[in-house]
């Protein structure tokens, strides 16, 4: 079932990060999986860690804005979206969900 698949994905991501803590795409995926489960705090922690890597800052900030929006923090979410150099269709779709 989907819960088993999700649990295996989380486990695989965590194992990869033990071997390579700087695997930003994997950490983003771990954050996405946490967000899908409604664990905003865990997702934000993953996204913040990734945001400190310059080439992933924009992706991480975009995901943080989405997480804040899902948490109901509209003001901070909007500020995060406004900090992005440009909005893409994904950003606009999230604002109107």
C-alpha cells in the first residue's frame, strides 16, 4: 500500500543521507515526504538545511513557502514567495489551491 511505499522511501532517503549528508535533492525529497504527511516542522527542517546550499536555495525557499502556506501562516508564506527572484506556474498554483 501507499503507506508502506512512503515508509520505504523515507528509509531509503535517510540511509542515503547517512552516507552523503550533502545530497540536497534527497533531503528535499525527505522534506516533501514529511510535508505530504502533514509534518510541517520536519519538512521545514529539511528545507532550511538545503537552503544553505547556494544552488538549492531557491528550490528550498519555494518549498518552505508552500509548507508555511499549508501550515496556515499566510503572511510568512507570502513573504517567502516574494523573496523568490521569480515566480513560476507551480508557485501560482499553490497560492490558489
